């Protein structure tokens, strides 16, 4: 872990605390903790069923910080500090003047051993703290293998519906519970949002 608590010099410790405060503020403004449900190929059509997809969904997780190209150096500082993750470019060809870059941590072991312990110790100051708590609970359930079961997937979808605003988790929960009359149609609607 790059942000080791061991420091030999008071100046180094002061600098480390300033860096930690800067990272907390940066993540409060530009960070995101997300849990996503990715529709998998229809199990009847699949040649083989992967263990994690018995529910029909892959549950993915990520911690990300996004910034424009002009501030790419700040993402490199964050990546170096944590010592995990990658930086990806999202090239834009619309009316924006610069490409967008994302520092992303997806590997569960990195999230469990670096990201979650850091944000438990150094808490966020905005509503993102609530998102982090939900994200942490979802990862805990996934570490226990709950995401591989229908009831566990429903529990995770219920928890994370307030941290992911792109898509409603209500439709996913209904599909997992088989509470829809036309399940295939609802799946298509839910995934187009």
C-alpha cells in the first residue's frame, strides 16, 4: 500500500496529511463509487453458463475519478498515491474542447485492500460518504459470494439503487424476482435507459 502510515520525518508526515486531505476533497468532487448490473447472454442461448452469471447479470464494481485532459496530472498523482488502478481516456468529438480521463480501480482485491480501508479511515465530507458506505456493503456481500445467488443479487440491487443514478434498479429487482408478466420486454426497457 503506497500510503503507508510509517513516516520517519515530521515534514513527510505533514506533506502526507496534506496529500490525503487533497485526495479526499478531489474524490468528494470528482469521484464515484458504483455497482453496475450487466445483462448477460440469455442462459438458454449460452453454450456454457459461467458460475457468476446464474442470475442473468454480472455485477461489476468500480471506484473512479474523472477529469478533463488539462488536469490529467492530478489523476496520475492519485494513481501513484494509491498504487493501483489504471487511467483511461474517453475521447470526445462533440462540442467539448478536451478529452476526458478516468482513474479507475475495478480489481476487487485492490478495492478491498486499498480503496475501502483508505476511505474508512479518511472519511469523505459530502453525500459521497453515504455512497461509499453502500458501495462497501455491496463489496462485503460480493466477497461472501452473495452476488452469485438471486436473493443476494436482489439485496445488492436494493442497496445500490441510490448510488447509481443512470439506471433504475427497480426493474432489475423485479426481473430477478420474476415479478413481471413480460420479463423479456422489461429487461430490454431496463437496459436501454
